[in-house]
């Protein structure tokens, strides 16, 4: 505290008198050599900063702790990593939203359980909504991806991410592939995919809904890997887009 006040321009004597510290004691503290614990914490802080930069600013204290203990075999506690990151002002990106389960309320099952490999077409579809900036404003693209071929089989674009958007994408996929009854359509717990309109569309075509349990991000990259290569030219008067290379 005194060091910070002195660096800000406050006299040493005034700071010591206000904080109840003798000037002799303060100067003895300044001359005292750095302890081994402080040196280790400074060293760990440097490693933490390097890992955080290498992750492009995404890693939080849990992943950095795993990188230190497992990747670099440096023993330390997750609490210490969290404290050092807080003092150094290092912050990672927030994790995915966790789904809150309500007791006594029936919810759809996760029929996929993170096992996306399929040998047959139309056996498993994965759907998601992504956001795209355009000159006319922000638009949303709902896409349906076949887990076997890893190809987009249906999509829809609109300026609103509502239930109509995801149903339109599902309808395009059904018209393109004509799946047999019993195929699985896997989505997250977003309100669009839990809407009555989307669930009724699944039942009408004999498809089975599946909703991701827990961490939704485990399946989203299947769709998001494909969409960045598509450039969208948006016409606000239409509910579709033209694909450009």
C-alpha cells in the first residue's frame, strides 16, 4: 500500500504516519530480499500470462491450471492460479451456459450423448443457429448438418432468430433428403428448438428430437466449422440467401 502511494507522489513520512508504520520499519521492508514464495509466484504469473496469450485470451483459471499441472507438470493448486490471475488482471472468456434441470419437470433426453459418428445418411442431423453481420444489419442462419456426410442439408436465414427460422431450415432438409421415420435431430436447449412449432414439425415427419445435456458446446462446432466458408448476401424482403464462394 505504501509503495503504491509513494509511486503516486505521496511523501513517505505522511503515508507511514497515516498507516501507523514507522519509517525505519518501512525501509527495512524495502531492503528485505524477495522470498522464495514470492519468486515462485512471480514465475508462475509469467507462465500463466504466456499460456493465456497462447490461448488467444480464452483460457480461464481451470484450463490454465490443467496446462500447468498436466502439460508442464508444475504442481500448483487451482486456487493459487485463480488468485494470481486476479492480481495480474488476467481474465478468460466465460464458459458455455449450463442447462438448469428442474425437479419434477420432464425434459427431452440427449439421445446422442456426444457420439456423433454415423455410418448412414439421415440417421443423425445436428442443427444450430449462427450470427452473421451484413451491411444491412445482423442476420441469423439456422443450418441442419448431416452427421454422416458432414454436409449442410438445410438452411434458412432471417433477421430474427425465432421458431420459424429453425422450422424453415428443417423443412429444407426434409425436402432435400426425405428421411425415413426415426431419424434423430439434435439441438441445444434454445427456445427456438424447444418451441411447440419445431417439436410439432419433428413429430409430423416422424423425426425424433434430441437435446444436448449439460455443455452444449461439445456438438456446436460440427455446424460452425462449415458456416464460416459461406458468404451471405442478404435481401431483407426474402427469407433466403444466395450462396457465394
